[in-house]
C-alpha cells in the first residue's frame, strides 16, 4: 500500500493532517483441506511514522518520552466445517497480536472462538466470543482485559 493513512483505524488516529507518508505491506495465506481451514494474516508499516502522526505510546495526548511507531499486526485462525441437522456449520478459533499500535487503540492480543450456521440458503447466523488484552500501563494503557460477545446475521441477495 502506498500510504497507510488510507487505512481506517490509522486515518482516524491522525489529529488532522499528517506529516509523513508511510507505505505498508500485507501478507496472507489460506490452506483448506476437506473440512479444515487455516488462515494467516500479517500487516506492517515499511518505515516509522512521524512521532507527531503516530507515537508508539498511548493515545493522543501521549505521555513523553515517545518515539514514532512502526505498527504491525498478525493473526491466525483455524476452522472446521461440518453438517449437522442438515445445516452447514463451522467452528473456529483464532489468535491475534499487534505491536506499536497503542495510539490506534488496538489490543495487544486477541483470543477468539466462534460458530457459524447457514440457517437457510441465503441466511448465515454467527456467534463469536473474543478476549482482548490491552497494552501495559508503562505503554500508556491500563493493561486491562475485556470480553466481547458478538452476534451476526448475514443475508445474501441474488
């Protein structure tokens, strides 16, 4: 990517205009075999941001001393698909980790588990539980943990 300023979470972190253009790269891969699938994602900035654009400690206003951030993120998800009660279903688990993303308010780690069901031909229902682990207080955050229970309903048209 030519400029990471175009990425939503990064663009929203800038206090207005930005001082540096920072490129990024993303790598991903998926392996599927029968009912099993494994997906891996990685994204990183190619150079450091200006400290005025994206510090590596806490949300703005940040605590000094701060230096510029070179954010990165990684996640992996494994899934198993099956058919039960004549409904296609899948269950999955995943793990994610990020670095130098404190000013973006992203968690340091995320653990998740979920279930998806094709209720009808065009309707998919999902339930997901995620646990986020925040950066430590020394990095400008509280070091807290939070839980999320997500419910999803998807409808296909056409």
